[in-house]
């Protein structure tokens, strides 16, 4: 199994791109799964002695859901956390990191435009997401594919990812 991790801060477009990829990739070969779809909730881990286990648990749940297909996993999992904290299941033979990014002001606007129930109701709540976005931008070289999606449609961004996957050995996406 190949693992394609699509990461980025909240507002970077991860879930939207996952939906687009579902329409572009062969569902017999690829499972596109958002960490939110695993049935695990970050808030059940946050602030506990097992907070760092969330990445492992969501990845393992997504791999089970993929049922042997290559996994396109949408998560906030960073490359360094994946390398240092995550126990990679044996069935994962290769991992590719794809970062979605947009300028801070674009992320800010996207988060403020979300419905109130999504929780992005103040600058104080948004600030850590902007800081994470800045970290991703400063560390763009840590990703095999880095996409600034500010001026692209979700379909255009998904097509870039599809072509990237297709260009990898045995990718044929």
C-alpha cells in the first residue's frame, strides 16, 4: 500500500480536495479518507496523556477503511510527527507528503467565512492555524509536493495531485 498524506492547516482546502480526488481517482485502487471520517475525535485526545496517539489511531483506522487500496489520507499530520511519533503499519510500503498552502490572509478569510458552528469565531481561535500555515510555508521543502492553491480551483488542485500520483512508480492514477 502507498500512503499519500495531504496536509495543511484548517482552511487550506484538504477536505474539499479529498472530495475532488474521489471523483478523479479509480475507487478500486485508491481510498480517499479524511481523518474526520475515521470516527475518532481529536478532542477525546487533546490534553490527555495519550494525545500523541491520535495520529497513530486515525492512520490505522483509515488504513483499515482503505481495505488494501492505496490510501489518500487527509490529515494535519506533519512530516516530523509522522517520522518521529507515528508507528507506520507494515502494509505501508511508501509515503508521499502533499502540502496545501495559501497566504495567511487567504486562510484567515476562509476560516472566518465558515459557519459559526465550525468554531472559527475569533482571531484568537484562528491565530494558531495561521501560525501552523506559516510553519508549513517556511518548511515547504519537507514535502514531496507543495501546492499554493490560492489562485486555483479545487478541481485544478486535485488534478495536480492526480498527475503527481500518476507520475510515481506504479502510480497510474
